[in-house]
C-alpha cells in the first residue's frame, strides 16, 4: 500500500475505495475471497481511524471484521488474525465510548480465539490479552468477578511462559499488579502476600540496566506500602521507599521511561508521609511535600492526566495538614483545605464506576473532612463541622463496601458526629456515632489497627450512656483483634509502637466487663490478652517444646525452626549492607504466617489444644499454689483487685482508688513518701490483705520462707510506678504491724501467663540432668563511669560479694566493663550482679540501659537484653539478675507503663528466673547493705527460689527499722499540718519544684542518668523544715520479680 511510504491520507482513502469496489464485485458465494477483502477493509479503516479519530471509520472497520470472521476459513492462522483484529478494534472503540457491549464482545471474541489454540506460545499471548480486557471490564463495571477472571487468565499465562522468556518479567509483574488490585478491593491479605512475592520474582528477572525495571520497582513499592498499612512493619515501608528512589534514578537515565516518573514521585511522597507519621521527623515531612510538588509539576504529568494530578494534590493536602499539626499555623491549615478542594474539582465524578476514580474521591473527601473538623475544633464555627460531616458522608457514599479503608472513614464520621453532639446535645448524633464506631469495629476487610481504635471509641461513647453491655461487647471484640495486629513478624520496635496506641485498652475492657456483670475470670482473660504483649510475643517464641518433640517430632522441628527465625534481636547486624529484594521483613512475614498455620495444626493434636493460648481458669488457680496473686486493675471506669487463689478467682472492688488520684500522685513525683505509702495502704494493699486473711504478722520470728505469706502483685497502668510492697502507715502512734513488710513478702510479675511460663521452664530444668558447668557470679562494679558521678560504694558492694561467693559455692568473675564483654559472659553465669548507673529513656523505654565504660557508643539496653535467649544457650537458665542501679524497673512514658518495658523485665525475658531491681533512684551506700542482707538470706535458704524474695524482704525490713529509729518520738501530724494546696520544694542545689502535699519528702528527682548520692529536700512552710523529723526512705524502691 502506497500509504505506508507516503503517509498521505488521500492514498489511504484511495485504497479503501478500491477494496470496497472489489467487495461489491465479488460474488456472495465466494466466501473465502470476500472474507479476505473484508479483513483488508477492516484493517485499512482502522489505520484511517488512527489518523482521523473519526468514530465512523472505526465502526465500519468493526463491521468489516465481523463479516470476515463470520466467513468460513480453513486457514487457522488467518482466522486467528481476524479474531485478533476484531478484538483489538472493539477494545479501541470501548476506550473511546466506554460502551460495555464493546468490551464484552471483545472478551467473547478473544475467548473463542483461545479455545481454538493449544500451542503454548500463542495461547499465553492471547490469554494475556483476555486478562487485560477483563481488567478493563472490571474498572468500568466495578464487578470484582471480572477481576477474578483476569487473575485466572494471567496465572495461566505465567505458567505457560518459560523462565528464560523475555516477556516473563512483565507478565509476572502484571499478575502481581492484579493481585494487589484485588487486595485493594477485598482486603484479603493472601492476595497482597502473593503479589509481593510475584513482584520480587519479577524484579529478580529484570537486569539492572533494563528500563522496565523502574516500572517493576514502582509496583513492588506500592504493594509494600499496602502491607505496611496492614502490618505496620517499618522495614516494609523503608524497603518501599528505597525501591521508589531506585526507580526514580532509573527514569533519569532512560528518558523513554519518563512516563513512569510521575507515579514514582507520587508514591514516594505518600510513603514519606507515612514515614513522617511514624518517625515525626520534620525532614521526612519536608521531603514528602517537596516530592509531591515535583509529581504535580513533572513534565510527564500532563494536564489530561487528571487522575494522577488529583491523587498527588490529595496527598499534598495531607502533607500540608501534617505541617499544620506540627506548626499550628492556621495558614498551613487553610492551604491544605484549598489544595483538597482543588483535588476534588479534578476528580471525574461522572466516572465513579472506575474504582480508581471512586477511591481517589473517597480519600480526598475524607482528608477534607478531617481538616474541616480540625478547623472547627480550632475556631468553633459550626459551619465547619457541618461541612465536615457532609464531606465524610460523600466519602462513604462513593466508597466500595469492602474497601479496606471503610472502617477508618466510618470511624471518622462517628467522631465528627460526636463533636456535633457535644456542641448541640443531639442524642441522634450520639446514637449514630456509636453505631458507626461499632460498624467500623466489625468491618472484616479493614486494618486491625483501625478496627481496634474504633472499638476503643465505641467503648468510650457507650460509657456516656452507661450502656455497659454494648461497651463490653465492643471491648471484647477489640481485644480479639490484638493477635491479628501484633504479628510475630514485626520487630520488637514495631510492636512497641502499636502497644503505645492501646496502652489502656485491656484495663478498660476488664472494667467495663465487670460493670456488665462478667465473671472475674473473663476479666482476667481480657487483661492477660491485652497486657505485657511484647513480653508474651517473646516468651511464646521461647516456649519449651519438649512435650511436642516426644509425640510429634516433625511439628516440633518446624516449630523450633520458625521460632528461631522470628526470634532475632532488633539489634542484629543485617546479613548484607546491599539492598536485597529478599528482605528480612519479607522473610519474617512469611515465617510468621507459617507459624500461625502450624499452631492451628498443633492445637488439633490431643493434649495440645491450649498450646500457647491464654491460661485457663484452672491454670490460673494453679499459678497461685505458692501464694495468692493480686492483679490490681486501674481504669477510668472503676478500680478492682482481681484475686487469684488456688481454689478460687474473685473480684475485690477498691472504691477509694481512682485513676485520676493515681495520675495526680505520679505528677507529684515523690512516690515513696510516707503519705503516698499510707495512701497505698489504705486504698489498695490493706483491703487486699484483709480479703486474703493476712491481717496480722506471722506468728513465728519470720526467719524462714515458710513463715511468711507470699503475695504476687500485678498492678496495671500508672499504678505500676508505685511501691505496693512498701505500703503502710509509718506515722507516730500507728500500730506496729500496719505495713506490707510486717504482714507478707511481695513479688511482682508481668502477667499470670509469664509466671506459668517461668515455672514450666523451671520444672523442665528440674527434670533434666543437672548441669556440671561451674556456677559463676558475673560481677560488674562501675564505681567510675565516663561522664557520670563517682559511686565509691559500688566497689565495696562487689568486694563484699567476692567474700560471699565462696560461702555460696559460686565462682566470681569480673570481665571487662564493656557491653560485648558482659553479653559474652551472660550465658555462662548463674548470677549477674551489676552495681552502677542506670539510665531510663523517657521517649523509648527499649533504649533504657545499664551504663558501662562504652555507654556513649555501645549501650547495654533493654532491647539488647530482650534479644538474648539465655535459656536456649545453656540447659539451665541463669538464676538471678541483681541490678543495683537507679530506676531499673522504671518506665517513665505512660504509653508503655502497662508493658513494663524496663531493665528488670528485659532480664526476665532474657531467661533469668529472678530479678531484683529498683523503681527509682537509690542511695549508693544503702545499696551495699541491701545486697549483703539479700545474699546472706539466699545463702541461708540454700539458693532456693523462695530465698531470693525472702532475702530482699529481710533487707528491706532491716532498713525500714533503721529508718523508723531516726524518727522523733513525737512527729507532727503531716496530714493535718499540710492541707491540700500545692507547695514549693526547694532542693539543696537551689532548684525549686511545685509538688503535691504528699511530696513532703523528696527522695530524689528523676534525671536522664541518675545520681545515686543522697539528695535531701526542704519544704518551705513558714520557718519549719520537715527534714528535721523525716529521713529519706532508701529501702522503698527495691523490688523482686520472679
């Protein structure tokens, strides 16, 4: 054809005229020749349409191609070409008109073509076309059945494509994209996992120099971003950002791939916003805003690409909103709202059957609603909350029912209605708000994190109406989602962040359950399920599996392998510094899913039905065989002591204990003052002891462990900061036995389940062959720590222990005072005794540490200790960690207080059966006396488990007796003389603090790294000084876990 060389339209029209004439002259009976001519006419008209964009040319082309297909042909190749031509023309027409009939006919034609082909290469090529056509039909209709059909076709394509085929990478990538598309609709996590795995394979098949690699990296990063939103593993997000950055670099080198660049920039901006949400680093936010602006202005983003521009502007508005929340500058909020409105204007509202368009409109309407809600809270204009509610309703009206974000959008509408209820007192708004929160809670395809948040708000809103039954159902449903959120694949740091978001959920759930009339055991199960989550996740990976090994060795072998893969400390060095698509996060995620499936199989086996499940009522009562357990639950709804005894579980209401009183005293900071100890006695410990029957001292002299009742305390929430073991009335003229130390000896525990876990491990050790390894005491004396105050008594403390070691048949060892030296020796010691400075990290408790000579560059942190599995490295786990340092049992951040993420719990999770530590600052000289008396008691008790608690109990009683002897015969009545107003406390260093009246004695002020010298305090009250009749209570902060 002359047109192919001249490209003159007149030549093309002349050819069309000639073919039409030939068709007219060909008899109808000559089916074969007429079919050939119709095929030529159809192809030529299609070429003309490409030049003119005249739809009538395309329609005539389709009529001609239909005619040639209907014509009989014995040539299989010719028939295949005709069917392909017709399907292509129909697809082109659909792209112009959007008529569903065209795409449906194209699919039928392609299916006929496939049914007649068995040769793998041709079949794969045409199945690929069928998959693409079904995607177009899905995007137009929104019917997910068509997406399922596309995925089915593409799965067969990949099976038919050889490993070395040049198109395999692209085909694998297309399948991954469609799997992710289905995940976006259904929230089915297996689709997302499969998509990520497929795309990793696609990237591995693509050379570094291939310009298509940018497209593959783009899709891979998007999928990782979706999994981050679902699982919240920071490693997924960081890997996604790296992939997007590499893709952007590739587009800079291959100009012909610049069409991919705007999408790469858009998703990089979005993922940087997610990272900012996680890190709160201003640089991440600034980079996100800059990248999104680049995406909008990139030459590859044409004005015609409204969807891409609308999406980028929507995300930019979210970034500007984040900047407002950081700066509180109203101008940033106004700009964010303006950009959101512009994004809405760009969205094609007449094409909302397209999931991309409807999803983008839902996202931007949700973003706008949140911004208007914030402006209402800032300025108080009712018009803003009304518009926010309208925007949120439109967001939901265009969203697909099974969109994973639907729970978040319903929750947001519920909270906006709550704001209007608070402003107008409209009960219908409150009722609808509760209904929306409950609906969000039960949205199965949405993210567990969002659903739990919805449950928390549902509980709170139900409490407005004292609807405890509904509140209980919501709380229980939210609690049941915790395992789905706290995947074992998450790093401990990721788990810690999720814990912070739900710090009081378990306590509130237990409280509302009691208000709803549930049994104490049900409430205990809720508390066990939702507290000490990090500890439980670590312990579950270190659970002894010997019983499983004996009966089901293959399951046990797989269980141990998966646990070892998941139980890798966060501080471990990466296997390689280079970027790897077989990332650690992905490997951990796969192992986590395999472990979940394996646990289901294990629990099907006889005798293992409760393997790693929360303890049963019988198991809880058995845990109290050595002494009762008192779990003190603190909630804004009520406070109770749940008492576990070997024959019963019961609830003791604590009517005088209130969460706001606890918080007030925490702010007062002097948690060990006589008035605080008296308040603890009156409101908590005395009622509990009376209920347990411990209302008088032991009848004997109390020298043996059997003489003393033993109570295990599990406080919740901010009460964990307080010394329950030291509570009592210590004022003049009080009876001499009105204190904990005169009635019982006390231990603390993270949870009942941790007690059961520890005792089972001890039983396993007791039944095993005794260790022949020399029993060693690892001693560390940090009398001089770089950059810290000298602690001269630390050396005396360790010298004293050297003398005791011989009497206790222990070998003392003192390695180098560096982190690596200590970590190296920990697996081989029976006792670890540290005398030195402790550091509490207020922001991240996992970074709290024991300070060694290299503490500035290589700290011995909570995270380091939790990452050790000492029980796996030797048959018998170590016996005692004695942390003679400041605040080793302290968690300053309220968000983590219920998790007990501190140095004591870290040692216990590492494998130590017992840990002695402190709640706050301790006196250097007193540490020597406490350690001496404790170890002497252990020696007398032949190093039994009870001897540890008894030894510390003796030490505290002796120091308490010394303290009481320093008090004047007649002490002023502190409660009477010092009413409830705040007072100024002047420290000897000249600083002045405002304290509550309970803080009459300031034992020590919290510092980043504590100073263990005694710090005296004076209360400025006229011309009187309280330190004339009261001395610091140095014996109070010492505690025992075990």
